[in-house]
C-alpha cells in the first residue's frame, strides 16, 4: 500500500470517527438540557408509515418507513430559527417537529447538523432572538435540501398539499428558505396556476407564531402527487407521443458520463432526443417530458419532471454510478405507475455522489432495445 493511499484511508477514518463522536456528544448535551426545559405542545394530526422492498442496487437508503406527517405546535414562545428552519421553544429545538432527525447519513456537516436536530450555539446563547411574529397560523416548509428541484417539488409542494387536505387556509403564510427562493424554478412557480396565489414568505430572520404547522413528506404518495400536479394548472396531456428522451446533466453539476462521445454515438443510432433540464426553462422541461413515453437518464433532480406524465404510460431507466444510488425516483415511479429499472455504470472517478463515471455502450444498447420493445 502506498503512503498516499494509507494517508487517504486514515484521513477518511478520522473524519468518520469525528463525525460520530460529534453527533453523539451533541445529542447527549441537548438531551441533558431538555430535562430542565419545558416540553412543547405538539399536536400530531397525521402520521403514515410505509416500508419498501427496494431493488438489489447499492441504495444509500434501504427503506423509507416514515412517509408523511403533519404536526401543529401551539405554544407561546415557539419560533423557527433562520439558519436551518428548526422549530424551537425557548433555547432548544422541538425534536418531535424535526424532519428526518434520526435518519442522518450525510457526512456533510451542515446536513448532519440539521438531521440530528440541534441548532447553532449562537441560537442557543441568544435563546431565540425575536424577529417577525405572526398572529395567524404559519406553515414551515423549511427543508434541508430546499434548493434541490426534486425535494422542492415532491417534498415541499407535497407538504403544502398535505396541509391543504387538513383545512389549511390558502392565504396562510408559507415559510421557505433563501435557497429555494433563489432558484429559477421557484420564480417560474410564482406565475403558474395555484402556486401564483400562495402567500410565500422567505425567511431572513427568526420567526415566531402562536400556531406553527409542520407538514412533512418523506416519501412520495400518489394522492399528494395528484394534488401537486393540480397546483400547476397544466392543460391535459395527450398520450400519443412515443419520444425516447435521454436526460443528461450539465458538466458543472457532476455525475456526468466520462465516455460521453461513445454514448452520443449509440443514442444517434436510436434517434434518441438528448435533453439537459439545467439548460431549459421549467416550461420547456415539462413539455419535453410530456412528449416522452420512454425516459432514460442519469440520476438527478431533472427526473422529477416524470411527475408531469402522471396518468400516461411511461417506461423509465435510471442510470447510477457504480457505488451510490438513491431510491427516490424508484419510489416516485411506483406511485406514478411507471415501469422502472436501474442501470449501473462503472469506473467512477471517486466515491462522492457527484463523481463522474462511465457507462458501457453495449449495456446502453440493450436498455434502448428493451425500451423500444413492445410491452
């Protein structure tokens, strides 16, 4: 083993060890503090759980037990801190109202801090410096990946649909983070259908309210997907098109194919339309996917546009790097009623989620033939 390889392995081990110790120590500290702290009044309006058997590919998450949840926090002194969107009471987070608090798998420290449910030390020290106060019910849509198109569309819009189903006032303030507000697709939302009529509030300070709604969608549900689609007020799609769409990714986004010229040659033999969602407006993305009854693409948020084919027969192949996969679109396709299968690449440049990798052209040909074959 070379000294460089040994150094890399030792560094990764120390990183992992520090991460684990950091998380455990934080939980112990916050739990000790909670003993001396009053509990928040959290009303659980809705809670569904569902466990999935996933395909034999290297998924990061093996199952999704918690599906949807809707909580209400009704207590004087409850507030939402601005950095991560934690529902707080006094100096401490309301753990019952945190999304995915026990599902931390990321080694990214900002994500780790969110998922493990403790705020910054400055928030603890200041004990909830008061910012804006809302006398009416406030809906917190804060999410650790709120700037990601998939999570914004499926999780955040799904959370709105969930709250609407429990009688939420359509004029209620919807609290979102700056990461979502900066995204071009969010600007498009504000001119589309029902989304243009919602009361969006971008959080730039601590916020308090007499009643805080915390709707959470951890995995997609068909009834919520139907409601999300209605929010866009799109014209009815026809099922007559038989386009085959290859969804690629912009070079700067990572997780691109190293042998792209070979792949382009194969796609040309099958008259496949190559489409990069990152280089198109939301309206253009919706139109491209609605015209495609067969979709093959690299795992990424652009595949969220499969939602806009709800009700139409669709066959999907999702391309993953060899070392890392995510079950999100598998679960989405199940709810949409689509045929789905994974395609694994090889020879990744590293072990990161956004590492580039190669795809066997022969494997791609087989998958294209399978997509073209009669059902």
